[in-house]
């Protein structure tokens, strides 16, 4: 059976991108973010590729994501970026040897309620200016007291998260780094600051650990640049195929709401992909796709299962032709810009109607 929509994930590109991270931060260990199904790319196969390529730790958001990796027997340290939310999760994290990123004192209470012999590994997350999760910076002395009370706990280090690292003309990131450093002056323990944008744009954020996410998948976190501009390779190629080709006279409305009117007699192609597959409904007329190596523009609204495109630039197009929605040659960053969003959301928005295939296995 020929799939309607295919996402081809190149695990060789994932390994290349991890190597590129190491080029940028050769003195740092790498905590590779595979949360949200590896940013929509498939957590288990991507995690295996990253471990094969030498990632030091894998990062997930929550226990459910960690369990998926454990059930697949992925052999790597796993960090829970949001920590644990119940006594049951604390017990499971200890049993499985997970690293818990602790961001509040109630989480410490959960861990302290565990038996003394529990296998607890933890990071402390500090709020240096993101104002989402994390201990206030003045809590560092109290957190050191916690560690002194529990010498058997395996302390991994101190983490903070950058709020505006993609804004290279802002002083906010410098301010966060300075605040983090001041709070930890003379305090022992590894440090981790840089996400993908911090890793690329702020060399001073490359500390003992870096935590890349989007960059591992070959997209840029910086506006106006693609992953390829920065030495990364797009790892996901989203494709569909032409379902119909019709010619319509000038003045013909195309699709819901007549948001496109044919300016002349012209061929219109219908592509078998829509917002039920993860292609944003808000994409405007003119958003490109690629057919037979040439860009053709969207013509009309994205519907649940289909999009329409202007085929004047590819008059030889035929039913069954492959259609590139995004991937190498048509950056996801460009399509995200058309939608008024980020490549993160495009990747994470792919649905279970999309058929995934993996290439580049070793």
C-alpha cells in the first residue's frame, strides 16, 4: 500500500548533527533532548541513533516519555526535565536510576520520603530569568544544605534555562548567565545552561553540559537562518503526492472560502495532505511545495486532508508525482515562517496518519 504522507527520518543526519554540536562545544558533555517524541521524529529510533553516536544523556519531559525509552531497552542515562510529580513517580525514578531535575522544594520532599537506600540522582534547576520552573537563585545555600543532609544522593549538577537566547541583539541572555554564575560562585557541581540557541549563539553558555534539542534535528533556533546555514542537516523529509490535476478558467474560486481566485486559465493540483496530518491550516496562499524539483505555490486554504497548488510552473506535473512539503531543499524553518510559527511546532504537530520510515541506520 502506498502511503498518502511519508515522513522520512535520516538517522545519519541525526548523528551528523550531534557531531556538529560537539564541534561547537568540544569541552561539554551532551544531554540530548528527545522529549515530545524526539521533536516529532520518533523518540525510540532517534534515541538509539544518538546513543550509538555517543550522546552522554537523553532528556525527556516526563515519566511517560522515559518509560517509552525504558520499555524499548534504550541503554543510556535518562533525565526527567520536569522532575517527578508524585511519590509513585519518585519511586519509579529511583528504581530505574533516572536523573530527576528538581525545580521546587515539594519535589525534594517527595525524594526525602523515599527509603534511605534509594538510588536517587538529581539536578537542581535554578530560575535565572526564564520565570517558568526553577528555584530562586537565593535558594542555593538551602539546596546545598539538602545535599549535605543526603550524602548518598548522586548530585549531577546545576541547570538553568535561557528564555531569549534566539534574540542575539538582546542583553537578556548575558544577564541570565551572569545571575546564574553569581548565585553559584564558589559552589561545587557541574553547570548546564545552553539549549540549542544558547549553544550556537552564546559561546559563554557552553558549560560542563549542553542540552541541544532543535539543532539535533537539523533546524535552526535562530531567526533568519536555517540549520544548513549553521552546519546542521535536516533530518526529516515530509512528502505527499499529487491526487488530482485539473484546469480551471480565470475567475474560478479554489477550495473553502474562495481564498484563491484563478487569475487566468491554469492547472491546479490537489495534494493528499492536510491539517489532519499536521500541515497548518493557517499557511497562506503562496506557501511553497516542491514538485519535480520546482517550487509551486499553495492556492487556497489548507483543508483537513488536502491542499491545492498552482501548477503553472510545472505544467508537466501528473497524478502520483511526489510533493515535498518540507525537508532538504525546502527548509522547515521557511514553512514555519509562512505559518507564523516555529519549526518546533511543525515537527511536533505531525499526526499518526503520517507514515514514518527511517533511513541511515548503522
